[in-house]
C-alpha cells in the first residue's frame, strides 16, 4: 500500500534534495474539488518528483489521479470519471519569475526559501484543472433510453460538426 503523504512540504528543500513524493492523500479538505463534482473516491494517488534541472530551475513533475463522480450531461445519471492530472510546475518567488516560464510549465508560488506549502492545495489545483468541462458516460453504459437520442449524438450540434473547429479544439488545452 502506498503511504500517506505529509500535510505540508518545503518545495525548495525537496527540489534541492531531489526528493520523490509518492503516496496517497485524502481529499477531505479539498472543498473546491468537492464543490465541483458529486463525490470523490478517496484517496488521490500522487507521484511527484522534486528536482533541479540542468539550468538550476526547481521543478515539480509527476501526476496525481483519483476517480470522481459527476453528473453525465447526456443521461443525467452519475458517471464515474477517472481524473489524471499531469503535473509540470516550476517553483517561482514572484509574478516576474512566473512570466518567464514556457507555456507548458505552470508556476508554483513559494516566496521564501522556508515557505511550507499545503500539499493538498497543490494537488487540488492540479485535479481541478484536469476536470472535463462536460462529463459523460462512455457510450455503452450511458442510460439514455433507446431511441431518445441517435447513437452518434452531438449535443452541441453547431460547433462540433465543423472539422476545422474540432482541429482547433485539439490544439488548445482544455480549461
Ligand atoms: Zn450517461
């Protein structure tokens, strides 16, 4: 069994030491996540590598995953949605540092060298960003009564049918 993770961490110290944090975290204090979904199947499985890269930047990479229940927007029944958040963060002390980051790296703010971060906050942010904007069952288990909707239903009929629009959506990160 993976072990429980510490509540608070010093990210700068962990990066200097090149530590790997792997374990589980309960979502009991993740109120924003709880508000966004119907329920959460605890715990979150977390794997985070803290390190300094070749240029001396302090990075946090890895992933966290948990299954949540959301309302299926097609049949309105609860649907299990596995969340997988890929973490790619760089420690920064202020907005100016954050502005220098490449597009695919998000800032993790920790002002002082000894600042402690609540691990649950960090993980909750990442999970929230990985939530689908529209939750749906995989087709075979969706409870829409037969005949109520065609199999290849496109609920947002307008935009999604334009192939170019679909391509554009693929290139844009989902928010
Ligand atoms: Zn459904």
